[in-house]
C-alpha cells in the first residue's frame, strides 16, 4: 500500500516546478459543486452542422468582471476574448457556430444577450440586439487558418468583484436591460478602472467565486445533442486582475497561469478505497536558462504578450489517473 507522501510525490513527479508537499486549506482545486473563480469549457464544435451553446452564470449577489476567452484546438491560441461585467445573479448566453460570410468557414460567437461587455459586443450594438463576432484572432499567428477555429475550448476567469458604485448601477439589469453599459468604457477612460493586479486593479476587489455554467453541442440535422459541463476551479487567486481585451501586451491575462495561489489540491484514491487529500506547493515557472518569470516571455521580445508565471497549480488540479468513456462503432 502506498503512503500518502509517496502518492503525492508520484502525482507531482512530472512537474519541474514542484517545491514540496504541504497542508493548506487555500489551494487551487476542482470544485465538484460546479462553481468557482474560473471555468474551463473543455470543448466546442462549430464544424458543419454543429452549434455549441454556452451559458455563463454569476450565482452571487455581487457585480463581477469576467474574462471569457476562446482558444482554437490546434495550438490553443486566443482567437477571441472580451470582458463581461455581470450584475448579481446575471446570466450570459452565446452560440458558437460556423460563419461563411467571409468566404472561408470560421467559428464565430452569436449572442443576443444584453449583459454589458467590453468591447461593446452584445449590448445592442448599433441598435441590433443580435451580434456575431468571428474568431478572427487566428490571423495573428503563423501556421493557423480559419478552419483551425472550428474546434477548441473556452476559458472563463473572474477578474474581480466590481467595487465602483457607478459601474455597479450601470450594469445592473432592470426588467432585463442594463441601466447603462456605457459606464464600463467610461470607467476605463476616467481611470476608475485600471490595468493591473491586486491594489493596482482600481475599481475591483478580489474574486470570490460563484461562477458556474453549462454548454451543449447540437447537430439538428443528425438529431444529436451532447451536454458538456465546464470544470470549475476555486482558490485560483486572492487578487483582482483586470485587463482590457484590446491591450496588445496583456490581452492573454488573466490566464490559467496567472493566479496568485501557488498550491494545488487533488484527491487521491488509495488501494483500500479511501481517499487522501494531497496539497502540493509549487515554484513559479522556470525558463530553460534558469530564470523565473512569465512562461510566454522566452525571447525578451517586447511585442510578445504576457500570459503568467504560475502554470503548475491548475495543471496539477486537472491531472487524471485514467480517462474512461463509452463510444459506438458503425
């Protein structure tokens, strides 16, 4: 029979950043209740005939700033992202589907939701309450094509709780409509919102979790439907982290590699059927030359966007000893 310490070391052995085994109540973990500070929708499909519907819910009585990011499946590049400013108990919905309007098939997000967004994506832009945005970000990366966007996954990260009272009122829904989504852009303009983390993220306080969601992949022609539940992470961070999606240096932040918590928690089943909670402490990302720093800034190119220096805790929380499923053969 394995001992707890040996199990923990075995689980973590593949990670260079392992710093030690410890016990802590504040560690990144998958919340089996389905709520958290961050959500991972593991798969979307926008191939011919398929539509992926996504629902995102703020289950709390707080106003939240949330980053939603769509990554293509070939290289996991960010092909579209935007901020949502969700009022208490708000729900945002969207559909990922193929768009052929530009000649080549590309994935796009279509939404008629009125939740305040930055850029002004879905808040009845130009008086039209149904907006479609293609995943055009593929064009910024060498080796990617529009077709690569047709399958991928979705990240949702709570950036923080909105503490600015003007923004709180503006994004609050009255009879299904926000009072004034323009307050979001105004807050950035007058520096009531600022880019940064912790105290530097003016207008936000630390995330509190309570985000949840659901998704379904549909093919009406074939008569198929599949529910895909997101993975919810709690204790991802203790700091607010606010950025604009049009910030060329920081658009990839916050990310699953930028949380402040440096420990992870996993449940390990023992031979006797009981389960141990194993909490592991990690170091920050080490570059090949030994430097510790942002995992994306390998070449010191000032044009390279940052993506975070703490990738190991969430990666560890996602580990599985086996993956099992059913399938059918024609």
